[in-house]
């Protein structure tokens, strides 16, 4: 089986050029090598053998794959055993990348047959993928194989390294660097290379590693959109008092959480009174009220003092009439409204 794997790999390597990225609706074949580090209790040496998989890309991230491996580990003390391993896996690509290398996670179920004895297995692991051409990707992974029905007391560590060749789907088109003749015999222009598949050619792309989930502009850079995050605070006070009542602590804490989430936000607290008392006295009272709320943010909820300011407005800005007790109670307040403009990226 090793010779078949090597032959398939060489043939595919000679037939491909460009960059390989998964598209939904594509089938692929994945020949390669598999190694196993066996549990010491088996009494066999670690071994590697051929593996071949056949898969289908459900989406640009999620693939399903059926694979078969053949190994012949040597028994310590003489002789060897035959192990046939098959499994059905799901592979999921993560939305992160290091240059052109991207990670993925994998898990699945299968069967291990050693000298006619079958064991159901569960494998789980992670790996890396590197596109080599428009259809060809190198893939490697580490996996742990658990033997079901043994209370997970036995497990083997394995690795796989394969070349994945995709066919069908949108990559069915011609190679990007090969000119094609027209009906009149003339040649078309060469198809430009688009490494991150955002629709902008590499020679014009100012953001060559833009995520595939983002819409991009003519320069290949993600298109930003703005959103607004908003938090409001209203603290009312008893007549002629500047002490914050405990019932408002949770609301003040909510402002503190918002400020921790957005460290560039600063807040100005506005203090107010009703119309009872002189203008001068009410101006001072409103300032003490604003200072009291600021003290709670700084001392109780650890907001930096440099990010909070307090200002009293006295009775000059009532929110309702002072003609009733209820109206005057509403006007005895400290308020703030914090608005944060956020930048997100438009989905593709």
C-alpha cells in the first residue's frame, strides 16, 4: 500500500499549480502516511504505514472523510502483526491562520482489526493545513485513538500526513497560469492569482490575508461597518441628600463593566436637584451627588479616576415639573449616557 500512496502523491504533485483552498461541494482524495505509538501493554513497536482517505467538503470549513490504513507493527521479541484501521471523520477548519498555514480539529469513529479481533475506536485530534496548489493541500495531524468498551483505559497516539487532492466544484476550471485558446485561435489573458480568494488579484491586494468570511473593497481589505454600544445610568436621591442608596449599586456596576470592556471610554456624571433651596446651595448639592456616584465607580468598582468626571448643574435642567413631590423626586438625580462607536467588518 505504501507504493500506491507514493505513486498517487507523485502523480498529483506533477498535475497541479496555484493554490488549494476548500470549496463547498468538492470531493477529494487524501493518500499519505500514518504512524502509531502503541500502548506499552501491547508489547509491539511503534509503526507507520499507508493511509488513504476519500472526503467531501460540505462547506469551506467542514469536511467528512472515510479513510483506511494498513500497519504491520513488529512484536517485541520477534514476529509482526497486521492491523487494518478504518474510520469516518469530521474535519473542521478554524478561522485563524499563521501565514498560509491554517489549523483544524478532527474527530470520528471507526474500527481497528488486529489479527481478526475487532475494536471500535474513537479518534480526536488537531492538525495543520498548507495549500500547495489550486487543488493540492498538504495536511498533518496528531490524534488520540480510544478503544470503546474499555472504559478509555487503553489509547494509542497516532499521526497522519497526507496530500489532499480536490476535484469537482468551483476548482474544476483550468489552471490559473495556463493561457487558453479562443475559438479564433488566439490566447486569452492569464488568469490572475488570488491567494486569499477574495476576488482581488494578489498584485492589487493590499490585505493579502483577509478572512474569507469578510466582504472586501477594491483593494482586497475588509469593509468596516460601524455599530453603537450604549449604556445609561440614572441614580435618584432623597431630599437634600448626596448619599448613593444600595439599590443603585448594580446599575453603577453595569457602567463599570462597560468601561472595562471599552477601555478608551470616559464618562461625565451630571448631578441635578429639584427647585427647593437657593441656586447656590442646589449647585453645590448637585456637585456632591455627582461626586458620590463617581466615588462608587472609583472606590467600589475599581474604575480609574482619570476616566470619570463629575459636574453639578443645580436645578437648571429639570426633567419634569417641580410642582409635585413625584416630579421633584425625579429631578433629584445623577445621570450619564455613554455611547461607544464600534468597528466591525461586513460579512461576505
